[in-house]
């Protein structure tokens, strides 16, 4: 539930962010992922949401997306893709 509340607070706060090197890596990791469920975000998304809630610490948030992309867990990929799209405005 906390992840959902944090997601609601962050949604729409950040538009597009230019993070060209990371986007290529993230695109490869998240290209085939479907949308994350609330459970996926609750389980995997909290470090990203914490970074965004901390004065919009986008560099740390991008590192958290990269960690989700490096995971072998499909739910982590779904979470990374959903958070990157909905909060940072990235497209994969």
C-alpha cells in the first residue's frame, strides 16, 4: 500500500528526463516486459520510489531502474518498465 501511495505522489511530478546512456540498457531489459501489478511494485519498486521521494533524486532512481533491469525476475522487469514509463516518462 505504501508503494501505491508513493507512486501516486510521484506520478506526473517528473516529465521526460534525458538519461541517454541508461535508456539504451533499460530498453533492452524492459522491452518485452508487460505492465507491473501493484504487488510487483510493492515488492520491487520501493528503492526507486524512495529515491524519487527524496528531492527527486533521479540519478539514484535511474540506478535503481538499472538494478531492476539486471534482475532475473520478470516481476522486477515489469516494475522497472512501469515505473520508468509512468514516473520518468521513458519509453522502452
